[in-house]
C-alpha cells in the first residue's frame, strides 16, 4: 500500500517530480562521528555488497518493509 493511501489520499492525484534516493535503506551518523568510524562502516558495507550478502539480507526482510 502506498503512503498516500495510508493517509487516505489518492496516489493517482500525485506526480513524482524528483527522487532523492530510490534505496529502501538509509543509514545516518551523528555529525560528531569520527571519520574513521564512517570509513570502517563504508568498507564493511562495500564488502558485504561485493560478496552478495547485502542483497540476500534485503530479500530476506523485504516483506517487512512492504508491510506484508
């Protein structure tokens, strides 16, 4: 179900004019997080993406993000 329907609006009344990010996953760090921590996190994320593990995790939990 779309977000518009969830709040009682007709999704057909809207037009997507700009997509900031099409990913279902977002990660944020506090602005005071040291760069080395963010770099370590990025290295680990890149590693699991390259190994295919990231996609497996997303597929496993996809139903939860759709509300099934």
